């Protein structure tokens, strides 16, 4: 016997083929359906083109951008302060592609019906390839409503904020055709409580909205410090105010905006987050003096919306990977995807993913019609509801998807560990869970018409017995004012699943809506994979599978 023949042990069998070069839009039947449902069918060619990029070169760039993290250089080799964050070329490819395709600008440049939905769909695809780059893209997109509050500043900045050109050079905005914007709100002593901020603003002249100030203080978190300007908060004589702070002064010299260090984060590793100091940094007041929170909340609301989209996207990519793996992996001579218990788990994950997508694009539809009173009230409430619920569901859902893949979902060669590390940032960033739930109570109790808009949206369950019963219980829970803050999470969860059920029922796909209602309203399970008998798991998996298109 030839002993060397026995030593040949490495035969690759029972492994799924690589999931590479996939058009993430064409393989996603739920996304296609919801894009059409909410009036963005006209953008399908545009979204389809981005789906090919997201599943191809951008997916590859995502791995590279996370492997080669940003590096901070405080000074050049001659000793000059430069405050430069250096990125791998893969990062610049991600940013350039997104900006050239209008992800931060589409709804503002061409605000026709469906534009917010189309932009959300492209962001959903981009985030599946690389979520870290979504931070500066989101803040650039979200800065527009706040900038518009100060017309003289908007006239200067908005043409470049809305440009479809990416320029990463560390030069003043006057030398660029396109710019990106970031945000610096959080201080170490206050965290979420921004009213405890101690950064001070001193007028260089008369002071007031649109006027120049110099800022002195420290920001514990400054997202995306390579951006060209930042919205930030500082105290004036009349209280906390909002400012636009560029990285360069009008004479092209560096502003007194100094990066102290980059944060070493759990995830979001391709993106730079930092601590910064303002040492007399030049900035311009945005909005009314003393009304800084009300001004910057225009931006925060949009970034919270993008947290919904981002978490939905992470869930979708995790589901795609899990279904693909199970469709090719055999255990005991049978494909995992054909085994009843695995079908239960995968179908449950598919329900979670589609419900998150439906609520996110419903928000996009509301933004497309924000001049309507009902839609405006929907936005006010559901921004907080969706940000809480979808972002809260993502980590556990992605963990379950990784478990479907076993050890293959735990190693760094797979995208699953990156998705899992990324998921918590959306539930923490822009206000953690408690902040969102208390905001839900604030909206319902203090703002006229919000509760009425919610129950008009739910429409007493539209004839579905389980949803009707849930809506009635929800009304009773609101009428009981005892210890409302203590119960805020449960109330927010009940609103979220009611809205998701209503949307899925409206879409007219009984296999999806029936399964969601029975598993989320009638007999909710404690973990994924607890769908009751009678659910059409094969139909759910056929709809969700990446090879279905």
C-alpha cells in the first residue's frame, strides 16, 4: 500500500459554492415588491444597477476596508498639525460609488414621489456590502433639513452637499465640487443628555443666527472626522445652540478642530470615529440661538431613520448568507434547507427581515409625502418606534443566522462576524433604546394628533381578528397612565409589531402576513425557530431565497 495516497485527506465536499458577484437587488424579491408597493418602481433600473455593484465590487471593497482600518496622523513629518485620517483605497471606492449614484442626495435633488423610497433601497443595498461607510453618507444626507433652516449658509453649502462628486482631499470646501458632513454632539459628562454639554461659543462679532463664533470644548464622539464640516452644539449666553463647523477656515488654513484619537470600537471598523477638541474653532450659528436641540433634531431624525434601514440591511445580508449555506449543506444525507426544524428557523428569520424592510420603506413613503398631516405625524412617531424595534431585533437575528451556518458563520472569512459586530451600533448611535421609547411616550402624550394618526394607520386591524385584538389591547394600555415610563419598552414593541403586521397584511402575500400575525401576535415564541404548525415555511423560503430571482 502507498502510504502517501492515504495522506491525501483534503477533499472539499459538502460545502456551498461561493456567493460572489450576486446582484443584491435581483435576488431580493421582497425588496423588489416593496419598492413597487411604495411608488419607486420608476427607479428600478437605477436600483438594479446598484444591486450589481453592491454584490460585486463593493462587497469586495467592504472586506478590504475593514481589514485595513483608518489611521490617524496628527502631524506631518515636519511637525505641522494636519489632523488627517488616512483610509484604504477600498473605502474611497465605497464612498465615491455611493455619492456618484446619489445615495446622500437623490431625494433632495429630485424630490418626486418615491424618491425617498428609491434612496432607501439603494442605501439598503450599499449597507449590505459595507455598513461603516454608511455613517458619513447618512450624515451628509441628513444634514440637508437642518442646513435649510439657515438660508445664507444653505446657499453656500447645499450645492456641494448635494453634488454627486466625491473629493477626499484635506483641503477647504472652496476647492471641492462636493463635500461630506459629519456630526459632533456627545460630550463625556453628558452622553445622551446633550443639554449638559459644556462646549462654549463666543461670537466674533454681533452674534446670532448665521453669524460667526469661535467654539471651545471637547467632544467625546465625533463621527467621521474626515468630513468637510460638522453640525455641533455649544452653549451661548442664551443656551445650547447649533453650529456648522468646517474643517478649514475661509483662508484655507486648518480650523482649530483637533482630533485627539480614533475610537477603538466593537464594530464599524472601516469608519473613523473620534474624540475632538475645539480650540477656538470657527463656526456659524445654524438656526435660532438657544434652540440648538430643536435645530439639530432635524438631522438626528433622518439619521435615526437610516439606523432602521441599516439594521434591516444587516438582517437581509445575514439571511441571504444563511439560506444560501443551508441550501447547499447536507446533514445526514439531506440538505439543511429541507429539514423541518431548520426550515422553521430560516422562515422565522425571513419574516423578521421582511417586516423590518416593510416598516423602513413605509417610513420612506411617509417622507415622500411629509407635507400631508397624517404622514408627518407618522414620521414623528415611527422614527422612534422603528429605530428602537428594528435595531433591537438585529443582533439576535444575525446571531441566529450565523448559528444556521455553524462554525462557517463564526470565522472571519465569512461576512457574518462583521455583520454581528456592526449590529449593536445602530441601537446605540443617535439615542439608545430607552431614549427612543421615552420619545415615543413624549410624542403620544404631548403632541396633538399623534395617537390618532397611529390608530388611523392601524385601522382597528383591517378585519384581521388577531391584529384587531392586539390594537384593542394597545388602546387599553395607553389609557392606563400608571407607570407609563416603566412600561415604555413593552408599549413601543406592541406598536412596532402592530404596524409591521398591518403593512404585511396590506401587501397581500398571505404566506407572509399570516405567518407574521400568528407568530408575533397570537403565539409569540421566545427565540427564532418557534413558528407554530401551519405556517407555510417553503413559501416563505422561496420568497426570501437569494436564488429565487
